[in-house]
């Protein structure tokens, strides 16, 4: 009974949390940042972004915890699941699982870098004066932060596709 409940809850939790994180990040960067910069000015928008990215990073961490929990749960409790991802299907299950765990650890590493960079970049921003100290350094590190965010989003899309394909697929079933 509990096994069925967890099996139903994990994909839903992963999808919901991932959607909030990914959707929030994309909406914020595509809509809010340009609108805020236009209305408030770039420096003022930077102060808003400094606070919002704390929450986006927290959502990213929670997302990775759920993905790791789901991956671990299926590794331990549901060995009947067939590899749904075509490039991994021809590999032995141990190698397929290793690739998934390596991808997860890569995303964890990127998330750690994002948190550390957020702290460093935030320390260059003076909220009381609404200005940036060390502008050249600030913008260089900010570019690194943005590229790491793109890597994280791409990795998250890989996981979302994998979980959409995987949950509920049993050996012998046809897609």
C-alpha cells in the first residue's frame, strides 16, 4: 500500500516541483527582469533579482532532493522498471543507473556553484546605494552564473523527460 502511494507521489512531486522551479526561472528571466529593468532601472532590478534568486536556488535544491529520492526509491524498490531512455536501454542496468547518478551529481555540483556564486555576486551589490562594486568583476561572474543556470535547466529537462518516460513503465509494456 505504502509502495503504491510513494510510486504515485514521487512522479507528481518531481513534476510539480520541477515545473515551479523551471517555470519560475524562465518566467522571471524572460518577463520580469526585462520589465523590471525598463520600469525600475537595471540597478534597482538587480536588487530584486538578488532576492528572487535566493528562492530560485532553494527551489533548485529541493528539486534535486526529490529527483535523488525518486531515483534512489526506484533503484531500491522497483527493479522491474525498464529503461525508457533509448540511448541507455542497450546498456546493462548498472551502467544505466551509473549514468543517471552521474547526471544527478553533475546537477548537484552546478547547483552548489550557483549558490556560491550567488553569495559572491550578492556581496558586490550595495543595496543601500543601489550600486554595484567592482563592476567588471560583477558582470564577469554574473555571466558565469547565467551560463551555469542554462546548464542546470538543460540537465533538468533531461531529468523531466526521463521521469515522464519512466514512471509506471514495466517490463513487457510497449510505449
